[in-house]
């Protein structure tokens, strides 16, 4: 999944070609030096060595016809061409000036300086391309959609959006890519290379963008805020997904049943219903799951693991969502508000149940007394009044109850748990009603 996301981001970059100043040298200089042939194709037109015949890649050569003719004559006379070889890496060049440029890779020399921002470059052509950031010049225009670009290489890559061409092929798995950079990133999946290291915790990453996302963990920065509810996110992609909650957009549709989803991942999980594909099976009881997260939660039933612990009262939970809801009891947070009556709730399910009061919908009717309920749980609890069933038993004293909530409250007698704390004096209570009674002292 990771490399698919990166490929999508690479395509977006290839389509937009926004050259950030901090990455200018990496995009226009270092890549050019590493790929000598591409450098020669992107030299300025006023550089007499721009498209020398020795470096032709199939595009129209900009050298004069006289130079072409003289080159052919020299080749005809001598029969062989003189080459210039780098003594450090063994790479050979047909022209001495090309070797001189190449040597800057080893020496680190950057003789061309931008007078506006101070960035330095090894090639004059790289400086010229960089200057278009300051001037805003975009001389290369797409003939199909009219989009303009500052670099010829960016236009060439953009054209593949229209042609669908993917010239860069992975020799190990056959995957194809529109950009050479995308192929290089993909190859790290096979090689296991992770060149980007976090200097704070030592974690390594195969992609630069992954490191940037990781750094947000240390900085805590959440630069993207929802204009409707104010919730903040560390990634723009997360904000875009969140916005679908407000606008109701569900762009991912199941082709088999027509059901739509606001997240692509949810659609993928849903598709397993049709394919009957259960990827995760419990070795202890044989129950299968389509989602790894559901499988992990189920395993905790057997292991009795409760990894989420409240720092205020010490209570532990096996599920993170239950832990989050519990924390709201201490903070008093009630994020779910009814727009009709203004009542707030700390749990989403309570909010949904409350909304049925306004809609008047009571789909659950008791066949014995005719009483109707808007919640299935309340209906089932009511039925036990008629049947006398008490399925929830205390393992310590054997007492039975007809509702699970009553058993939970009863268990506090044995555990001594007091989850309800007074915000004024810090005194704790085992029951919510006891806390309410106590609060009258402070009023």
C-alpha cells in the first residue's frame, strides 16, 4: 500500500510540477548530475554543447548543420572517436567539457550562484531553470491542454498524462511508471533501502515524504484545519477525507451492490463481503475477519490484554475507542450536539439514539404489551421483563441481572472502582447518581 500511495503522489507531482525552493537543487541539479544523458538533453539553447550528436536521445538536435557535418567528417577520417574517462568512477565522455562538468559530482563544486536567494548549482543550465522560479517564466506549453511549465523535462513528463505512456519498467516485478523518480522509489521495496533517517528517534524511511509525515509526530504540528468544525489535521489528505463528513461526498462506489463509501479503504474492506474473502483467522476459536484491526481486537478476548490505561483513575481498556469515550467522563467533553434541541453527548451512539426522539421513529414494538422503542437494546431489555430472563451473572457472588449495565455497576461493589470524580474537591464515587447528590454540597 505504501508504494502505491507514493506512486499516486508522484503522478500528482508530475502533473502539477510545483518546484519548491527548498527542493530546487535536488530536482534540477543533483538529478541532472546523476543522469548525465538527461543533463545533455536539458541544457540551454545557447550552450554549444547542449545536444551534441554523441548524446542524442531521439529528439531534434539544436546544433548547427555545420557542426554536424564537421563531426561526421572527423569521424570518417579517424574511424574512431576520442573519449575522456573519469579517473574516479570510470565513466567516459565524448567531449572534455562534459567530463569537466561531471567532475563536479566528485568535487562538490557549485560555481553558479543565484543572486536573488543564494542557492548554488553545479551547472549553468540548472541555474537558468532555477531562475524561472523567481521570474515566473513558463516557456514550455502543453499543446493538448495548454498548461505551461518552467522546465522542458516537466512538460515531457506531463505529456505522459495524455499519452498514458509509462516508459520506466521495474525489471523485478514488471510494474511500470511514468517518472524515473517513481521507479527509483519503487526499487527500494525490492532492495529494502531506507535512505531517510529521523534524527530524533532513528526511524528510517524509504521515501522522503514518509519522513516528513513522521516528523509531525515529534513537532505535533497540525497545519490543516476544517473551516466548518475547527478540527485540525497534520496532513492535507486527512483534511480532505474529513471534509467528506460535512459535504456527504462518497466517491467510492461498489460496482456489485451500488453502496458508496467516503474512503477507498472502506470500499476495499466492503468488497470482501462479495468475494467471501476472510484474510485473518483466529487460531484459538476459528472465527475469521476481513480486517486486521478487527482481528487484533478479537485476539484480546483470549489474551485478556488491555493496553489502554486511563492515567487519572487507572482503569484499562482493550479497545482504543472505549478508552477515548471513558476519558470524556473525566474531561466532561461532549462532542456530539443535537442541532434541534442543543443537547450534547459524549458518545456517538447515544447521539444517534437521541435523534430518533425527534424523528419519532420507534421501529421496535413489544408483541406482548405493544410498547414501542427507538433502540434495539432498550427493546431487548424490556422483553426480559416479560420473560424474567437474567443472562448477566456476577462471577464472584453469583447474582444475576437482566441488563449488562446493571452488572457493570454491581461489579464496582467487588472491585471498589470509583470512576466518577468530583471536579471541585476530587472525591470519587462508584455511581453517577452518588456524584450528582454530592455536587449539591458545592452549589
